[in-house]
């Protein structure tokens, strides 16, 4: 499946050390799973977590869900062993935390071979170097680490996330320029459905492909927020039909609902329909 059309509406963090959580994830309607060897795993469990995760992935059962393994930083006591283990797990991508330069990505690429690499973007330096990181040939996706970024920026929490907008915008620009997937940061109040819905809507309007999640209760809202609506699907079909009819009949302009339809609108419409089809396929 073309990565541009593949759904990434819901990207759920799962602790790699928790066997019950790893098993439950097989039945959750998420588009991708981040199997976490970093923040979600206690120091004394890190080595054991690699084996638990390797067994879970070998047992399969995750279907079409994208399997992303987040390792510890290569400068840590566990990072290199994590990367070596991830290389042999049959995962779809390796996620490197706190990426601040293309050199860090290169160091990981030398360990994991041909496996696609994703970057956690969560520091001021990472924001400033987003273009360089996105342009690295093996880079496939960005994950926003908004909690760490807020800590580094010493911001206060605001529902509009205004203090984070400069960093989010830099990463969005870099990711879109290079054709990467980019998913928004987590929403911490997992029982606050309305707050999550509002932040998902904001992220979707900004151009994020989906939302990272910390609890299965958040999946339904994220899936709905980042999927094309039925109205969008219907409009896309009508735009394509009107444009094709105008071309075949020699008309100069196609019009739908009083608005001119040009090539760029048709390209967007086709992407909407492709994403809707991909969502249907992964849901099935």
C-alpha cells in the first residue's frame, strides 16, 4: 500500500514489557502500533522487554496494523541492543527518540539495515533541524513528542497549543516537503473525550496524518477525526466526475457547488477516495 494513502489515523503506544497489552493490541481497531521499549519500560525491565516483544511479533496476529518499534536512544545503555533486536523482529519501522540531526539517523541505519526509520521530534534542536532530518533518504515518518517539547520549551498547558505551534509547523513543513508520514503528539487526559476530539480536529486541520494515543479508549475518536467524512467522499466523487465530463466534452471549466474544479482539486479528491478505500481495507 502506498504510504501516502495508508491510514495512520490512530497510532497507539503499547509497553513492550506488558504481555497482556501486547495481546490485546491484536484486536484493537488501530492503524499502527508503537511498541515502546523506551519511556514505557522501567530500567530493570528493558532487557527482558526485548525478548517479550520479539516473541509477540513472531507470533503475529497484528494484521494490517503497522508495527513500529520505539527503541531507546543510541547514546543510552540500551539503545544499540534495542536496535539490533528490532532489526530481527520483523517490524515495519524503527522509531528513534529525540532526533536532532541526520547523523543520528545515519547511526541507526547502519544497525537496522533496510528497515524504514521514523523519528521522534521532541526537542527545540530537533524542530530547528527538521528539514535536514526529513530529507535523510531512509526517513519515513515523524512522530511529534509534544510532552517533551513542552517541557523543553517551559510552556504552560493551553488547549489551543499556541506555544507549540512554531515547532509543530516546522515539522509539518519538513515532513510534507519530503513526503513523510507525520502524526501528532498524545493527548494526556484520556478520559476527556471532548478535549481529545478538539485536539484531533486541530491536528487534522493542520495537516497531520493521525494522532498518537496512550489509551485504547481514545482510538474511536482519532479514527473518526482523521478519516474522510461521507460529505468529503461524496464531494470528491462529484469533483472527479465533473472534471472528467468537462474534459471529455471540451468544456473549459468544471464547476461543482458553484466552485471551479481544477487539477489540484481533482488530485486531492483522488487522494481522499484512495484513503477511504484504504481505511475500508484495513478495517476489513
